[in-house]
C-alpha cells in the first residue's frame, strides 16, 4: 500500500507554483480560474503536478535571438 507521501509525490501547491513563476499566488489562482494551466482538485485544494508546471513554463519560453 502507498503512503501519503508517495501519493503526493510530484504534487505542489499554489504557493510553490507562484515561487516557480516568480509571481503572486493571486496570479496563479487567476490562471486556474481561466483554465490556462492544468491542475488537480484534491477536495477543496488545488494542486499541480510539478512536471506539468515545468512543461507549461517550457512551452511558453521564447528563445533568445542572437544578433551577429
């Protein structure tokens, strides 16, 4: 049987996502409300899979232009 820690492995909360993005928790809540980022509802809590948040960030990263 899995422990709670094993089940929660990889899940992070709104505060952790805000830290990863360098933004406020309010900003992350707005992303959730607008369905602009994937999330998991655990009862009344909104959680995120860390790898999905990192993929979301990567998908929105604009590559640096190199000027010669």
